[in-house]
């Protein structure tokens, strides 16, 4: 059954899904790899569509797979699918250009974070709605972090970083529509993080608590963990 998006919502979610995902091993585009028998992209869009504030979803798919992705997602939710670019930043820009008029809040979400709960999507959107130009979900860093450098044979430790001030960043990242459009239009460097463009523009980026369910599926081991988490997501 196709999920109906909220026609009165004020949020558009952009999902760049054109990447190859080489670290996940051989196979097709990363977003179309299977998790418990369904593509990662289907899991991700199902959860995005369940967020009450979402009015529009735009997916940037591999250029050769646009029609196939449209057909794949048609039973899941009303989604606009556009050809993506060679780099993530280009895919986000192409998806941003397809956002319907009148939407003031834009979230950028990784298809690889396929189990992200709708509550996190709502929390990010609410923070942008409250007046923050850019919002990212974060988790505390739990491992000890060392700064290292080259040694005679192996790397050597240069110092220990204070993990109390470090955070691991997730998606969706949320932005005022005008802010995201402006930083993409002015971008000179290709970044893998849209909030980084906002930082370079000198605007504040605000943090909200992330979710353990919003893990990024990058390596084969992550698929195993994600399958286990499906039972609690």
C-alpha cells in the first residue's frame, strides 16, 4: 500500500541514492542492495514517508536506473525521482531543484541510514522550524580517539583527543530551504556533508540527539547488524 504524504506538511526530504557503495562489496548501487529481502532505499523511504511533517520526497537515483527506482518506490510512497550526479553534492543539488514551491524546510537523508526512525526526522524538522538555519543529529563518541602520525615503521600516537567534545554525525540533516540553496549555489569544493557547506558559509549548525537506529550501512557487517535491528525499529 502506497503511503500518503501530508499535503499540509512543510518538509521536503532529499535522498541522494546514486552512489556505488564500493565498501559494501561488489554489486549494484548501494541504495539498491538488499536488507532482509528489500532494497535499503525502500526501507529508508518507508520510514521517511511515516514522518507526519513530510510533504515531498525527492530521490536522486543512478541515471541509468531512474525508471526502475520510480517503479520500485511507487508502492511505497509518492516520490519524485530525478537522475543523480557523479558526486553526492551534485545529487543533492539536482534533488533540491525538484523540490515543490512553498516548502521552507529541506532535509537531506542517506538511503544507507535505512532504519532511521520517523521520530528523528520530526526532531530535526522541529529544530529548523524553531529558527535554526541548519540542524544535524549527533551521537556521543564512545571510543577513545588518538591523533596519529607516521613513524619509522608503523604509525605512532601524537596525542589523545578529548572525546567529550566530539560527536558522530548522522542524517537527516535539516536546513532552511533558502540556506541550503544558497550554500549549494556558492559551493566551490565537493563535500560529503551538507552541514559542512553551511559551516564554511559562517552560519551556525545546531545539534539534536541522534538515534542508534540511524546507523549508516557501509560495510557487509553493517547489514548483519541492521537485520538484527529491524526487529526493534
